[in-house]
């Protein structure tokens, strides 16, 4: 239990650092697709290192969620874990498909990673919504925020997945996701073992 809590809490906090680095890298690069892929390869140690760090954190989060799913026999935690396992599949495309590849291959890898990331994130936030809707671990106001934020993000990612809105449009509310990850970390810290 202790290891799972540490994995979940640490990854939920540090993912905010990774998100910040990603935003910085995206804003620093060119907007043209071909130029962006070239730019990524020019500074590949930054991009590759960033994605490898993110991969480790998402893996830690998935392991923590899987433990909680088995330990508490929880459907909510199972959905959360499945969402993160789907997201884990995106890194093979990003780490393997962008480095020194043609624009066509990089674009295909990007499409594959994007679809998996959007759907996996949708599943993850649905799981969080279900978890916070049923749980009484958090204080009422914090629980209300967690339910609201997870609902917003599950709807948002589903709309992106259906191509109703774009990722760029959705980024306006991205800071709420950072707050939700911090709530997730606090929630994980507050989890208590089952009483025998």
C-alpha cells in the first residue's frame, strides 16, 4: 500500500513539471508542421528526455492505480488504470516515430499517438469522475472541485477524440488539469488501508 501511494502521489505531483516543460517546448517551436519536426530533431535530447521522463511518471501512476484497483476491488480505479495504460501506448510512437524520420512517417506517428492519448485521457478522467463522485475521503469543497474538473476534462477529451474541438482550443482550460493532478496526489496521500 505504501509503495502504491508513493508512486501515485509523486507521479501526480511531478507530472505538472513535465506538462510545464511540454508547454515551453511547444511555444518555443515553429508552427509549420515540417519545420516543427525538424526543430524537434535538432533539440532531440530535450524532447526525447522529456517524453522518457513522462513515460516513467505515467507508468508510476498506472502501477499505483492498478494496485488500488486490485486492493479495493474498485471499478473506478480499474478505469483510471486502463486509461493510463492506453496513454502509455503513445510513447512508442513519439519516441520511435519522430526521430530522424520522414515528414510522412512522423505525421503518421503523431496521428497514432494523438488518437491513443486523447482516448486514454478520456477513459482516465471518466475513472476519476466516478472515483470522486463515490468517495468521501476529501472535504466536500475539494471533492466538488475534483468531480467538476474530472467531468470537464472527460467531456473535453471526448470532444477532441470526436474532433468536435481541437487540442489548441482545449488548452485554454489546461491549468485546471494541473490542479486536478495535485488533488489526485492529496487524495492518494489520504487513502487508508482497509480495516481487517
